[in-house]
């Protein structure tokens, strides 16, 4: 690591915001599960867009590249440096101010380092809601959410992060600060440039702030747990709920019994919401802005479902404790499974009616293998998004994981789905993506990267395989 690189960064952000000691850098060099590790030249922690811009220019001058990092909860190692020890990790955590909250205009302007849960609270304080919600919301940051186009638990009703963005402030690879922090709902003045940066995983620009939509508060919420006999029955159930409740459904989650039993056995205090074992379970959340009345609507609809024999069993959460228990089973499955083995994770999408076909194909694949594989899929059924996760023993994972993921991605591609519904490509899936996207799509995507970052300063090796650094065009 060059001492002039360190000195130049110190001159911009001060000595306490340039981390060079191995112990200080460690948390920024590995992912949330400690599975992927890299090595950074240094970690820089700027507090303004101007400082971000200067660090990017310093990186370019020193032949280094920049890895933007938010809360470091990403699941595809996109915010982790490579192993060269030549990359600067640029942590946005100090850019954590909420610049403006405007309930009459229904928007908030937040810096990239604002933690998602803090943004949700700021919205609640003005009687609004910010509907993006995911298991990592206590740590992940607005910039990371935008850079990954995060999904989460309410996509069915509110869409992905993309749909919540009104404007962005971005530092480009040449150090230019683009202030696109508009808060208008309608803007058809040519290409919508902000869209390019959403889901770009730090490869096209560094997001420093965002103007985001606020939504009405949800005052009455009902959480329902139902047992069904098959994945097909769950899809029919979803269609019935959609017909009856329309957009009041914010979550519709499918869970296999293997995951439920793991959670009940290994997570302290977790209880099965219905007493008997069933093959499939569905967790549904309904909400509206009125303070009361949804309970009666929900009870009447469930009574009809049971009378028609559409569900095997079920219950409505009677208290916040019961509701949290239901969500703990849904969200704590991987944590429970990790107590006895290694979870092979994935994050795929197909159109909703094709979910049962995908589940059957993958269950058949797991049963045809010699090793013990516990099939424990769950997912956001309403979004056609599945985590076809499998639990294997630690000594089998190296051998099974690549074969399982290839089989899954082939099946998903056959069904015209996506190999990454939410988590992105990062450093882990660039090969799998390159094999499955069309030549036209890859060419267009590479052209955009070449145009915005010709010298590959921003997150090389993420989304696309890293290539030799080309000198920036002299102007
Ligand atoms: C328990 C758990 C549950 C999760 N659940 C979900 C879920 O339901 N849905 C979902 O979509 N994801 C989920 N995730 C994944 C993760 O939380 C999201 O991808 C999140 O949006 C990442 O935000 P972050 O701030 O942690 O970003 P990081 O992990 O720090 O970075 C992620 C990517 O964004 C880039 N980046 C970060 N900040 C910026 C910036 N300011 N400008 C440009 N690029 C930037 C990084 O370089 C990297 O490529 C989950 C993760 C965990 C650990």
C-alpha cells in the first residue's frame, strides 16, 4: 500500500477517518456471514459528497479502485474488496443525515449512510411510512438499498426500492457530483438517468443522497398464518386473497415445513403457530390506513376459506408477540439451520404460476443426489421470488453448492425467470449471469459501464469479471 495514497486520503477526511490497521479494517473486509474475505488498501470514511469526489480522484491518480460500502449486509460480496490489497473501501456510514422530511410533499431527502430503520422512524414521526422493510433493516443503509435495488417483505404492495426513488445525488467516476435530488413525481425530460444507478451495485457511481417517496401510515394490520397441502394450493390461495383484498396485502410468504420445524427446534422461544405439522405454510400480512375494521374483514374471509376446504388449518395473530413469532419462523430459518450445517442460499424468481413447477424440479434434484440434502425453500410468493435453500453438512458444501446452483439457474432460465431476484450479482454470480444473459443485454450493459467508468475505478469485478485497468481517456 502506497503511503502517498494514505496521506492523500488523510488530507481529505482526516486521520481518524482513514483506517489502515488490519484490526480496524477487518469488519469492512468480510461479509456478514464471514464467508467471503478480501483485503483493502485502506478504509476511507468521508462525510460529504465533496469528500467522496476527492477520494475517487485520489484513487484514479494512484491506480487504485473504489469499493463503496454501506451497512455491509449484502449477500453477494459486492461491497467486499478483492484480494489484491489495492482497493479503497469507501464507507458511507458517516453520511447519515436526513436533510429534509416533507409530509405535505410526501418525500424525504436522506444521505446514503442513513440506516433503513432510522429512515422508517423518521417517516413515522411525521405520520407517514417508508415501506421498504427487510431482515437487515437495523444495519443496511439507504445507499446500499438503492445500489442493490433491495426488495424485502413489502414488494408485493410497494414494489422494489426503485419504485420509491424520486431523485439521486451521485458522485461519478471522474469525480463529478451530479445533483439529481428532484422530488417531482412526474419528469419526462428525456432519459431517466437516476434509473441507471439503481441496482448498479457501486459499479457506475457512488450514491451520496436520495430523495425518496413517503407513503400513508398503516394503522391497522392483521397477520395470518395458514397451512396448505401443496405449493399449488398456496398459489390458489394467493389468487383468492388478491381477488378479495387487492392491494391491502403487503406480504404473502410461503414456507416449507422443513424450515418451520428447524426454526421451532433451534430458535429459543419459537413456537409453531398451528399445533399440527403441515407440508406448507403461508404467512400473510394485510394493512390499511384506517385504525380499525380489518380484523372483521379478515375473520369473515378466513371463515369462508375453511368452509370451502381451501386451507387445512390457520390462525390470526392475537398479539404483537404472536405476530413476531410468526415472522421469526420466516426470517430465522437460516439462523436455525446454521446451528446444524451449512445453508446453500439463492434468490431466484419466476412468474408466480410457475413457482410449483420450479419447486418440484428442485426437490426432485435434491432427492436424486447421493448426499443428504434438506430442502428448505421459502419465499415471497406474491413476487414469484423463491429462496430454494438447502441445508447440507459442512464437508459436503464445496461439492454440492456449485452443482445445485447450476441446476437451479438452468431450471430458472428454462422458465424465463431471473437467477437473482433481489440480492444482485456482486462478485459471486458474474459467471452465472454471463452464461445466461443474451449477447445483446451483455453488450448494452458493458457499453454503459464503459461510458460511465472507462478506467474501471468503481467496484471492478462486481457484476462483470474484473479486467485489466485501461487508462482514462485524456481530454
Ligand atoms: C438478514 C438479512 C436479510 C436480508 N433480506 C433481504 C431482503 O429481504 N431483500 C433484499 O433485497 N435483500 C436482503 N438482504 C441483503 C441486503 O440487506 C441488501 O442487499 C441491502 O440493500 C444492502 O444494503 P447495505 O447498506 O448493507 O449495502 P452493502 O452490503 O454495504 O453493499 C451492497 C452493494 O451496494 C454497493 N453500495 C453500497 N452503498 C453504496 C452507495 N452509497 N453507492 C453506490 N454503491 C453502494 C456496494 O458496493 C455493494 O455492491 C438481507 C441481508 C441480510 C443479512
